[in-house]
C-alpha cells in the first residue's frame, strides 16, 4: 500500500523567499536595542519567554567569538529543549547559524540540479552513503553537509572516516570542484561552513538536548540554506530507536522543517520512516560502509534499497528531473544495478583523500576482499536464538546502546571512536528461526561481551509463533512543501 502524502502548511508570518537579512518578519528596527547579556538571555528562555531575533543573533555571536562559556551554551540548549521555540524564533536561529560562516555559490546552470537529503538519525542508517552517488549518477549535484553521531545514532561522517584517508573537511572551492568532477560530496562543518552549528551540534550530543525540535530544525536547515538547493528531503525517523518515538511527533518535526524551509525560500519535503528495527543488516561504521557498497552492487538488504530508491525518486520529482516519484525511483534503482552509483562513490572517495588504489579496490572487490581493506575488530562473538520462532522485531535501541558502550559511539564531544566495532544481523524480520541458530555477530575490540551486554542484546530479539512474513517497508508517510513554494 502506498505511503500517505500530507501537504505541508505554513504558520503565520512566513519569510519572503530568499530573505536572509532580517528574517522577513518585521524588518530592521529603527534603533538597535542594547544587547542583552548571556545570563539574561538564558533566564528569559528558562522562564518561557520569547527571544527576539537580536537576542538569538547575540547568543550565536557569543558562541562564535568564544565569550559564551560551555556551561552557558549547555544551559541555553537545555532551556530551549524544555521551553521550545516558536516559528519565528526557529527561523531566526536557523538564519543566525547559517550566517555564521560562508554562503555557498554555484554556477547558475546548476540551479535545478542541486538537491540534498538529510536524516534525523537512526541505527544502521547508511542511506546517505548510497543516495548521494546515486543522485549524482542521475545528473544531480549533491553538496551534502553532514554530521557526526548524536546519542546512540551513527553519523555519516564517522562512517566515511572509517575509510582510511577520507577527508570530510573541504573548502567551498574544493566542494565546487568535487561537484564538477563527481557530482556529489559529503563534507563536515568546517570553520567556513556553518561553524556555529558545529559547536552546538557537539554540545547537544553531551547535554541530553539531541531531541529538541527547534534545535533539530535549525541545525538541519542552517546547513542546507547555505547550499542554495533546488530541493531538500529530510528523512524524519520515528520509533523506539529514533529521536522521536511516535509518528505523530515525527510529523510535528516534519511540519516545522517544511514550514521553516518554505519561509526561507527552500523547497523542503519530509519522509517519515520507521526506526524500531535497525536499517539493513549491519550496524557500525566500517560494517555499514561495506553494506552501502553491497547496495551499490545492486544487492544488499531490501529495506535499505527501498528507502534509497524512494527518497531519491522523490528528490528527482521535487527538482523536476522526473515526472513522478515512481519514475525517479526507477532511475535511482538503475544506478544501483548498472554500477554507475558505485562508480561515482569511487570517484568521490578518491577526490576526498582516499588513495585511488584503495578506492578502486573497495568498489570493485568482493565483500570478503572489502573486509580486508577496512579496519577490523579484534574479536567476534555470535549470539544464538534462545527458542524457535519467527523474528517479529529486532530492537534497535538496546543493540545501539551496547555498541555505544563498546566504543562505536561518543560519551563526550570529540571522543575517538572504534570504527570496527559493530554488529551483523544474521536474520531478518519475518524470518523463521530455530533454537540455537546464530542470529547476531558482534564485532568488538574487547576480549568478550559482558554478562549484562549479552543479556541486553538477547533481549533485542523478539520472537513470535506466527508464520513467516515479509517485513514492511520503513517508509510511512511523505509531507510535501506548500505548492506555492514549488518553482
């Protein structure tokens, strides 16, 4: 059954398209008020008051010039997390973050080709690794500014950095060269590109403010505003292992993204996708790179391929490069089957610092050969099914938490990761399983799993007595921008 499509809507006071000066709200004031001190701004938001555009610009300025102490940044983030922000505050925060660095400018001939996708984060979510080169193979330009792991979810940049030599920091000039040569790049927030968001992003990871809707919205869209896109698709995850537990909460965030995007003159759509089970069969940085390559071989888990083709097809349609999402999805699928997406991925690796020999070997080798080329964990441990049954669910959250403990995630900003730590699901949802059959293979650098870790992982496997079934697609709903913002 087709996923429902919901039109987006704007709350009052939208911005004029492309207006990044005063927010398109009331225009610049005749006289600038005396800027408030940071403790006063924190108190205002703590007490539930609304911050003005000038207040928000002042906070971001303090973050950038170093006058804001780490504890003050954390306090403001927590105040926003607890008290929220309205549309105008969120627009102002998005603008202030976007204007903290350079704006990217591209050749006029690229205008309709510039697209991007962003995910709110999930377990095993390696879609960006596949989708960016697949879209490039379809003729798009994809200047993807991505992020690192937040909480228990993995980060695209961390996954790519598990490939020896891959460099995520690229100047605007280097990004343009990448788009000219390859058609896509996946980069991080350098000091030139949205640097204020880079600081807040790391702080959110360690202050329990990852799930704040206005902070998520501003973080995502600030990185995209500077890209000068034709269309953006945000994959908003919901479920037990997502930042947002319910589809209703995901729909609320999606509405904010679509509405704020429209106010900024950016065409944003949002896909709501389920995140109760891990996406695909692999979790962990190098293991997910291997699985992304498998998808670009035209193989791999069906849920990963389904999401890549659906999201890519929607972007091709939104940017008027396909007649409808189905035609766009078919074009994306063709790039996976004919090897053209994998070829673009190889070129992106080589152009972003990976030794050309290694890039070629990774992209042309067998799965076994690829595993020899990437970091490998010291130990592997398999878990056995405790009973007969059909796999009803593989809970992604306890799996991610154990891997986080084993070194796949961060507890402090800037903490190093263990890229080879991860897990392979040896079974899929809907599959019949016999007692004593291996269902999970854990890759770890420790000598062995602890008793609590082993119990937590075994608790992630949920069996039922029903007949085997085909697992449903994680794609649940599509929320489109207002028609008057579509060019």
